[in-house]
């Protein structure tokens, strides 16, 4: 009996979600655009930090090999 309630709840949530998507589509796109911008900025900062860390590690390795 629990499986039936789970299916009914899932179908109901899907229907309500699709209706909400149609009604609030412009707001959802604005939120999505903002999220993408923030993700790009954070991803770029992380990538730069990893790149700098890798360069530092390679310089330390070269220094240790010379010694």
C-alpha cells in the first residue's frame, strides 16, 4: 500500500511542478541565469587556485631535484 501512495505522491508532485514551471518560467530563467554566473565565477576562481598550486608544486619538485 505504501508503494501506491508513493506513486500517487510522485505523480501529484510532477503535475504541480509542471504547472508551476509554466506559471513561473520567467522567474526560473532569471534564477538559472544568476546561478550559472555564480557557478562560472566560483569555478574560475577554483581553477586558477588549482593551477597556481600545481605550478608551485612543480617548482618545488624542480628545486628538490637540483639539490
